[in-house]
C-alpha cells in the first residue's frame, strides 16, 4: 500500500480525466506509473549501452535497424 499526496490541481485533473475515461483514479495512477517506469528503464539501458559503446546513431540508422 502506498499513499501519495498530490497538488490540488493535479488531483483535480486526475479525477476529471479518469471520469471521462470511465476508470478510477487508482487504475489511472498505476498505468501512468508503469509507463513512467518503463521509460526510465529504457533510458537506463540506453545510457548503459552508450557508455559501453560510446557510439552515436542517427535517427535513420535506428529506424533502419528496427525495420521501420
């Protein structure tokens, strides 16, 4: 169990958006936190790889490598 205090304006926005989406605020916060943590893990992995290789990739190289 975790308790978090939100600024009033953020809590109001959260409640309004959750209501419009038809989900409760807890589910919305959990989903947001999951996405945030995935992004941070990706950043840490990318930083680790960069430090190990010390090589830059262009946007085009990344798209090509990913087949996009």
